[in-house]
C-alpha cells in the first residue's frame, strides 16, 4: 500500500530554516515525479514545489522561489524540502504528494514561523 510519511516540521523564528523529509513506499517512487504542497490555517492547498523522477527538473511556486530547495534520493525513496529565510506566511501543514495519484496523502508535518 502507498505510504507517505512527512517529518521535520517545527517552530522556527522568521528568517530561520527547516528541512522537511518525506519517506515514500508502496509505489514505483524512482520513476515518478513528486511534489510538496501545503495548507495554511483556514486556507486551501497550495502547491509549493515539484521534482521530476531523476532530479533533472525542479519547479517552485513564486512564493518560495529562491528560498526553498526540493531534492530526492531514489535509493532511499525520500524527498526533502530545505526551507530557508522562512516567513510567517510559510506557516502551514506541509505534505508530500504524488501528482500521478494526488489522492494519496500522509499525515503532514506542521511548520510554524513565529517570533
């Protein structure tokens, strides 16, 4: 069965950094693109970043461009999101997601950016 397990969230001050990780299993991870999405309190889902199957291409939302970096390790079946220069508007629950099966969700990991 498909499992997506996000981790690495926490409380950080504005300007700080966090590194999120998602452990994926139950599907052919190494031939699929993966994405990070987030949901801020009271808001809808927002796409954050995507990475293709072999790390050859990455894409970012304008709101995080230049601050976040998405990466993957196909031997470990993980994707990471390095988040730098965090802002209060980055506060959200962060999820990894399969664009090819967007209905599969993990538990998410909470990121809170606050003084």
